[in-house]
């Protein structure tokens, strides 16, 4: 962005949760949205702000890429950019995401590239929320199914080296009243009574805290730790009363 762009132009591209907070901040200052964006630093830099206002201000600065507002913004709104990033973090390929959202593969690369000047507000959203909550919010079952329908390249066999999501996670879904501690791990055939080598999860706060599980209707969950993590998010539930 160049500082002759108005505040309103950037606000229109902010996440709705942050947009309303930032508008309230401007109103309290008696500032117009038609002011140049450079005035924001004069208004707020050095001010002692509560956490929600600091996050909103960070989101505003995250939208200050000229390319992000002009060349790239019309193709994807903030929600879809976050969906792409969440799916990429789950292991979906760039070509699949490009096809799903009808964009160039370079767009997906820009979203993921921490050094890219584009889409900084998407990466900041993930850092603010944390990777697990970010994925839960933006990579819903419907979103993942759309990407799968687009034709993700077939995975040949289960890949024990695809270990990005291996380890212990604290998660929660719509079937859980509180957080669950879940372990994602590669298990060899015959170990822990599993029928096939692959990626399994153990829900330490579920009904079977000593069992390694995989959703029976989702064989792709065994292929990578990312796929196992995604399937687990839809599978875990609280203990039966």
C-alpha cells in the first residue's frame, strides 16, 4: 500500500471480526475513514490499547500491501484466502488448491510464503489464532470435501515420512464440551492391534484412551499425519455417560 490510500479501502479488506473493532476505535478518536492510511500511525502509535484493539490494529497493518488490495484482492476474499492456507497446512497440494479456488498456483505460493509481501493478514491471522484453531475454523469438513472433490492427486500407499502433524495436540470440536489431548502417530501393522500400517490417533480424553484409532469410513486418514489430524477433528467426542 501507499499512504495515499484511504483508511476505508483497507478496512473493507479486513476480517469482519477485526473490522468492527477498528471502526469503533476510529469513532472514539473522531477520525474519518476517508483519511489517508498514514494517519493511523498518528492516531494510535504509542497508545495503550486493550488486547482486542491491538489485534485489530495489527490486522489493519496486515492489509497494507498495495498488491494485496489491488491486483490480488478481487479474486479471493479473506475467508477463502484463510481456507486455502488452512488446507495447505493440512497437506493439500498447491495444484489442488489452485483448481478448487480457480486461481493460479502462484497465488497459493504467495499465501504460504512468509517472505511474500502478499496476504500478510492471512498469515497473521494464523499466528494470532494458533495453527490448530486456525485449521479448525477455516478447514471445515465442507471445505476439505470441496478440495478433495477437485481431484487431489492419488496418494500411493501410506507415507510414514509425512509427519508434520505427528505428536500431541490439544483440540476440540462440536462433539466435545472441553479440550481433548490427542496423539497422532505412525503405527506399524500388528502393533497395538492395528490392521494396516499408517497414521492413527489416540484420544486420551475419549472413551478409548488406550486405543489407536482411525475413522473406518476414511481410509485416506492413514496416508499422512495431516490427513489423520483432519479426520480426527471430525471423529473425536466426549466420553459416553
